[in-house]
C-alpha cells in the first residue's frame, strides 16, 4: 500500500487562490506544496519572513507554481487585514483560507502563567478568528461566492486533553466556529470545514510536545490502531479535496485522520487488545461457565 501517493487529478485546483497560515513549515508546507502541484496560486504567512521566503523559493522551483510569502502574526487583526490586501493585490482575489498556524507546548496547567495560557489561545483561537473574520467580511462585502475556510484542529478539540489545556481549549473554540459559520455563512456561498489530524511528525509540533527522550518513551505510533504515524501527503490529499470544488456539498464537517487513535483511547473495552489470542479460549470458557452457575 502506498499512502504517499497523490490523489487528485492534475489541475484540480487550477484557478484557485489559497492563503495558508503557518505555510512555511510542517504540515502547512506539505499542504501548500500539493496545492501548488494541483495548479493553485498560494500565499503563505507566518511571523518569520525569512523562513517563508525560503519555502516559497523551494516550492516554486519544485512545482513551477506561484507562492507569495507574507509576514503576518495572526494575533494582530491589522496584520491579517494587510496580509489579505497584499494577497488580493497580487492575485486579484482569494478563494480559500486555510487556518493552520498554531502554537502549543506541554505543561501541567497550574505551572502556566496567565500570559502563557493567553499566548496559545491568541495564536490558535484569536488567530483563526482574526483570519476568518477578515476574509469572511471581504467575501461578503464584495458579494463573492464559492469560497472555503478550512481549519486544522486536533482530535482533543472534542475529547479535551491533559497537559495541553490551552491548546485543547482553543481548538475546541475553532471547531465550534467551524460548525457555526458553516450554517451562518452558507447563504453567502462560504463553506467551513475542519480536519482533525492525529500524529503527523513535524519538527514544530514534536520538539515541543515530545522534547528530549520523550520521543522514545512515548512512541505515538503505538497509540494508533493502524500502528503508524501519518504521512504528510495523506493529510495534503484530504485538505486538497476539502478545499476543491469536488467537496462543494461538504460543509460543517470535521474529518478525523488519525488511524483510529482517539477512538482507541475512548472505547471502554479497547484495552482488551492486550489480551493474547491464545487466552481467548480460556476466557470464553470462564464466561460461559458463569451462565450455568447463575
Ligand atoms: C510554560 C511557557 C513555555 C513552556 C513559553 N511559555 N513556553 N510556559 N512552558 N514550555 C510562556 C512564556 O514564559 C511566556 O509567559 C509565554 O508563554 C509566551 O512565551 P513567548 O516565548 O514570549 O511566546 P512567543 O514568542 O509568542 O512563542 C509562542 C510559543 C512558541 C507558543 C510559546 O512555542 C511558538 O512560537 N510556537 C509556534 C509553533 C508551535 O507551537 N507548533 C506546534 C503546533 S502543534 P510569561 O508569563 O513568562 O511572559 C499543535 C497540536 C499538536 O498545535 C497535536 C499533536 C498530536
Ligand atoms: P508547525 O510546523 O510548528 O506549524 C505551526 C506554524 O504556525 C508555523 O509555521 C509557525 O510559523 C506558525 N505560527 C505560529 N504562531 C504564529 C502566529 N502568531 N502568527 C502566524 N503564524 C504563526 O507545526 P505543525 O505540526 O505543522 O502544525 C500545523 C497544524 O497542524 C497546527 O494547527 C497544529 O495544531 C495541527 N496539528 C498538528 C499535529 C501533528 O502531529 N503535527 C497533530 C494535530 C494537529 P512561525 O513560527 O514562522 O510564525
């Protein structure tokens, strides 16, 4: 099985202009690269302009596409408005907003300063809100139709998770915003969807969530029923589909791509995976014998 294959046909995103926040690294970069291969014009944004410029150069050389690097801290509404204006100035329009930028680190919550908690809420929730509001107002004011917002959340947006409480709190808010606007803005021709990825190795996430030898101690692949982490192309395939016109009737959905990871933690008897095959004969006869005694 080759799950790193590319899914959509050539030119599936031709004519689309896409802004990817946090597009200079990690999953944002992987999605950007595939969007460009599919013919989209893209703008990538984050705080670090030098990183964005290097990524844009690399991806333009690799795909022959156009990539506009724009510095923008999503926490600042004025910067988001300027980023939107620069994108429209370059491409004439924008069709798709991908809210991918995020911040996160692990910590017992009681050790966090108020500012540390705020920092994550500001990047993830306020940042996604700033971009969504600016782009939504722009599309609605200009009566533009067939627009799409895609938000990257996490599976703990609905389960919650210890030790990443600011991130869980913020991602839950982003998910609520996704579903709310899917209904409210559908009348303006704007779709809103989300992807909830499981473990996809990236430097940005994994150095902060599994520092030092935690990577070896907590092998995240072991938590996944499919016994592996995700491949970036698998996520890019899903994102490309959701922002494309092939998904024109998909609205208000959150699609989990985690190999079954979160459900494994949720099912009450899932821990019975640990029972070896040969023990099941014995267990079954023990259970059956209860029927005769009761
Ligand atoms: C406790 C911390 C901390 C830590 C920072 N702070 N790191 N507190 N533990 N490890 C505190 C600081 O002391 C400060 O509070 C406040 O947080 C802000 O810190 P700054 O360094 O000034 O913030 P800033 O420069 O804005 O950087 C933001 C950041 C950083 C979030 C702290 O890590 C970052 O830039 N991250 C971006 C990339 C990222 O995180 N990627 C991962 C996404 S993964 P005080 O009170 O001292 O001022 C993800 C989900 C993955 O989201 C799910 C995987 C399965
Ligand atoms: P990453 O490489 O660290 O990506 C985060 C990006 O956000 C960076 O490019 C960063 O760029 C940008 N960013 C951070 N703060 C910003 C700000 N204030 N303004 C603008 N941009 C900012 O991590 P990743 O793993 O690719 O994560 C991408 C997305 O996937 C995130 O939404 C994350 O929550 C989600 N996710 C990842 C995993 C995983 O296993 N990797 C699992 C579930 C969900 P700068 O530093 O240049 O600003």
